[in-house]
C-alpha cells in the first residue's frame, strides 16, 4: 500500500496560490530531517530561504537542490550565532525564523539519568532557540511582519516513562515561545509552535538511543504510517503562509495511530 505522505511534488520554486512575495526565512538544523524538508517546502512556496546547520557538506547539496542559501551555524556557540546573524541581516530583510535545531539524547528513567544528556538537550533545544531568537529579533522587527516558529513536541504536553529529560526541555522551549509571544505582539511578530508527535526521520531515534539501530527501529515497529519530515514541513509552511494577522499559536500533529504519547496502535 502506498504511503499517503503529504510530500509536495511540485517543482522547487513553483509558488503556491497565493504565494508570499519576497519573504525570507531562516531554518536552523537544516542539514537533515524536518529542517531539510522545511527548506524544500518553503522554497516550493516561493520563499527565499537561508539554510543553517553545522554540516556544511549536506547544506551544500541542499542548496544545489533547492536554491536555498547555505550558511554554517552552531546554535550552541554564541560567536557562531552572532556571526550568522550579522551575515544574514546584511543580506536583506528577515521575515521568519524557524527554530528547528534540536534533539533528544537518552531515554533513561530519572533514577538512571545521565546529567550530560540533559545538559546537551537543554543547550541545543532551549538555549539554542533563545540565542537565535535574541540575535535575529532586531531584523524580524525591522521587517514589519516577522514570525518566530518553534519546533517543539507533544513531549511538552504529557510526560512518559523515560522521557523526563526530553519532556522537560521541550516544555521549557514552549515556555520560551509563549513568553516571547506576549513580549513581541506589540512589534507585529507572530510566535508559532508546531508540536509533532511520532515522526520517523533518519536520525532522531537513532541519536536518542545512542546509535542503537535495532532499538531505534523498534520505536516505530508496527506503526504503518508514522509522520514523516515532509508531513511536519507542510505544517510549518501552512502556519507561515497564513495571513500575517492570523497567529497559529500552536499546531499539534500526530500520526493517526498515535492517540496519545503513551497510546500507539501497532499492527
């Protein structure tokens, strides 16, 4: 049976109807997974896109494919963020920041938790989003119609065994987004949360489980159609393409088989 993915098959650069005019977006964590899929989706919708990540070889390939502008970035390094923000701001108006860089590391119970895993998750998911948002707020304000989008997770909405670290950092990221929404409304900046449930990508579960391929595959075992990176990217594009007077505060998406974080229907 064919996977009913929401992958968009329009040629890259072919605008949607209606298309945004001369809008420019920054996507972090763009070298793979949801980030790369978001770059493709926004380019199809006519956006100018800066694709940002650490793995410059992958960025170069994505840029060649899509026409996005690749710029090296490490969201955990303030000097890297400052240099990136200066380069991007010099290149023109910035209308959207997609805070996608993130990850989960470890799935241990609290009694067995590894402090370094928690620190690493907080550094990239929360502090990384804060650094990028803080650095680009002046440019987003100057655009007159800025949007800041956070890729959070349904892990922020309900705890589960072995999830305290990841649930905690994603809940912190949600708090960051919601405080920012209150603070920046007067500057005509939308703040959007896209909160996916089970998404099968090449790296998420593998990274979380320390490179154990068998354990990573087991996460999705029996689930015929988990969400894909393209599914999430289409949701991101939908929120950013909405008229600017409409703020989609939070968009939660899960595969049909996932009724809740702890209830997944498996074949």
